[in-house]
C-alpha cells in the first residue's frame, strides 16, 4: 500500500444561480464559475483516495511543492502517522486551515474504498439518519427572511440558522421577528460570522437569549479566548465556538477549559480532516459538550453519522425560492451514505470521472 503518486485534478465549480451574499464585509458567491481541485493519492496497487477543496490554485501549489515529497513512498495505511506529518509541514509553512485535512480525507476515502465500506462505518457508526437544519445565507429584508423560513418549514426542516447582516441591532430585530413568526417549537440558531466586537456581541447575545435561540455561533473572531469567556459571562445563550480557529484541536482544549463553550465546532474542512474532527468531538464528549459539524457535503454526512454528540446536519439555503440539497429527505433528514469511501460532491464526481475516462 505504498503511495506512488500525489496528483491534483482541477474541476469547475459552477457559479451559484442566483448569486448569494453573506454579512456586510464578507464576500458572497462569485460572479462566475470557480476552480476547485481534487487531491488524488494513488498506491502501488492502483487504489486511489480522493479529497475535494474549492481553492484549486492553492491546493495545486501545496500538492506539487510539499505533499508529493512528503507522501510518496509512505504506507497509505499509516493515517495517524501521516496526519502528524502534515502538521509538521504546517510548522514550516503554516498551511491554510482548509488544506490541513485534505490528505487525511483522501486516505480515509482510500481505506473505505479498499474495505468496500462507507467511511462512517470505519469510524464507527452511531446513527443512520439525522435531522438537517436550514442554514440561510443573507437576504435583503426581514420580510424575505420570513418568506424563506416558511419555505424551509414546508420543506420539512425543523430548525433554522440565520446568517444576517452583521449589524447588532438590525440582526436582533430580525432574530426576534423570526421567533415571533415561527413560534416557540421551531429551533432557531444564529451565526455571526465573526462580525462583532465584544460590546455588540453582548447586545445581540442578550436578544438571542431572550428569544430562546439554541446557540450563538462565532460572533467574534476567535483569536481571543478571553473575549469569549467574557461574552459567556454576560449572556445567557449557549455559545458555539471554535469554527475557524487556527490550531484546530490544539486550541479547542483551551476554549473548553475557559468555560465559554456549550457547543464546539468540528469539521473535516477546518479541523485537520476526519481524524482531527473526531479528536474534537471526543474531547467535547468527555466534558459533556456537543460537537456540531460545520457545513454540508460528503465529509460532513459521514461525521454526522459517526459522532454521538452532534445535533444536526447543516444544509445551506442560498435562494428565494429555496432549493435544497438532494440528500435532504421529505422529512428534513439526511440518511447515512452507503457507497464505499467518503465520496465527492456530485458535480465534482462527474467531472473527475469524465476526465479519467478521457
């Protein structure tokens, strides 16, 4: 099972139609198509492992300059050893946080293909289905948010998370209006996308707590754990922390130790692959905290099935009228993947299969 090749296949990421936006200050969807990349690791017996990332040019550069030299000749079964080797590369170059887990995801994918099993079964399956929540992008008005919420509930979602404008007072008004509109039985969450300082985070957090929101996610940049501890002491709403924090599992322990966390973020994308995501989930479980999986896609579906202390699958809703992922069932739930390996987004899988056939 020696690795003989590390390659990158460019893929086209079709532009969102219609385009969507995030809060003020953050870029929304690009005007045109983007370029992503599939990292492909091949062993001497021809078995491959694959992992996708939307940052095509950056991933290609890292693979050519660093990953090939670090991986060729190594045993692909040594996932733990190679996971540590990637973190050693990070010590030298400080890799982008989204690139730290690509090799790990590809190696898990290879292991699943070799075993003929979906990766959640290799990790240890906890459940076979999970409820999804509708995670909005940012719409223009309170009225449009309410329209989208109605469509989400009609579609079968039982929970909704807001990405709003990044204005504490305006966002508080939206949060209260949505609660009044949907009633007390619908679970609501709010994601600040790191848009606030402590003062505005406290103002908005108090409004969210009064409105009975389940969690308050990333209101501030996650550089200062002390600021999050101060926030937790000033608001009643539970905080969900650690989404994009550099250091992943290494500094998640400090978030937990500070006492600010009720929920922590875990993901393959920002936490060093599936191996890093499981580390964080198990750390949180030891302290009876929940580890919520960030973002959608194949890796997240596997994690949701394997992590006991997670609540929902996150499904992005970007348009009005809404269009939902094909994996969302009529009951608003996602079922466990059954194909071997991890899998790729459908549009990426189609391009890669076409490229390899030609």
